[in-house]
């Protein structure tokens, strides 16, 4: 498996290549609530502006274009639960 991450003007592109391929091209599926698999590409597609799958039975690459955002991320400390949230 190879993971690439690069920035273009106005976006961040993440590409994951899995060499070895499979019987079918990776695709989104409608996973049922109890299914253990089948949500990955649906989540990736929902997070990105655009997603592409390319390749053949030798291997596939899934590439997603993400919006880099325009604001600075909040410090990790602000992500801690408040005292009220911890006691629920």
C-alpha cells in the first residue's frame, strides 16, 4: 500500500494505492447498520470535494480532493470534554 498527500492551489489531495487488485473495482456501497464492512469509500466521498478510483486488476488508486479550509485548527485542548460532558 502506498499513501500520497499533496497540496495544490486551493485543495489537498490524498491518494491511496493498493497493489494486488481484486475481483472488482472499489466502489461505494449502501452498508446496512449491522455490516462490518462497506463504509470506507462512502465516508471518503462525503469528506471530499471529489473522489476518483483508477486502476485495474493489478491494483487500484483511490484519490480524494479535500478542502484545506481557510481557518487555523483549534488547539487540541479545546477539544477536551467539559466537566459537564464527562459526567453524562
